[in-house]
């Protein structure tokens, strides 16, 4: 299968914790069970805590219960479970063992990730997937400065200046928007009237 080439700049915001941190959990793609979204802050959890918060719909079918047991609750990085309103729950994972990578994530320095994390991201997406082509350009930007310079330049004369600018910046993907990477749901409240 041919690897997709980058023919346009990806401009929409995507949940960066899901792309760059979720692979640390070693959960391979392909399951029908996936998080609704992932976050790095919530309530009293700040970015300094190095946590990944995964939001899931609460389900009681066998497929989900097997997935929950094997990949979430028995995950070596798993720390806490909390039920939320609206039939949702969060599974919180401690990424303190990857604190340097986490700091690079917060600062948008994806090219500075450890090789171990880069390998996990590649393995999670598959080296030949269309999405991985973009992700690879974020992890190894020096290999893509020329491609992006051509795409971002309005004239052929601008390509050299754009290449210089991109190599000075050193990254091809924006920093995570910490407002969008913040979970805004609250813990399930008990209905005391029914107790």
C-alpha cells in the first residue's frame, strides 16, 4: 500500500492528547470501543500532574466489559475511575513516567518526543495510514519543511523564505489548545431524595 503524500495543510483543530498521548496506553486501533475524547486537565487535575483523562460512554455489554478490564482497569498506567452524569465515565492514567514527553506535548514540541513515544504513535496509527503521514510530519518536521514550504507559499519566490521560517520555528503542528484539552463535565451527583 502506498503512503499518502501531503497535498494540503491540515488546518482544523484535532484533540492533540488523543493523537500524541493516548498511544502511550498501548491500546491498538481497530476496536469498536474508543474514547469519546481525551483530555489533560479536569477539575483539580492540572497539566503539571501529567495525567491523561479518557472519557467513555458507560456500557454493560460484554465487548465493553472485556475491553474495560483488559485495556483500562488493568493498564499499568491506570490510576482512577470516576462516573459522570449523562451515562459517561472517565478513566484517568498517570503519565508521570513520561513527564519529559508530556512537557514537550504541552509546549507543542512534538519533534522532541522520545523515540519510544514516537514508535508507540506509529504503531498505534500504522505506518501506512493516511493520518500517519500527517502525524509523521509533526514528529519528524525536518523531513517535511520543503513540502510545507511549497504548500504555504503563494509564489515560487516565497518558498525559500518559507522554508527558512519553518526550520527556525522547528515544528509543523500548533501547540495543544489547553482550553479544548480540558474536560468540562462534572462528577455524577447523587439524588439524595431517592436514598
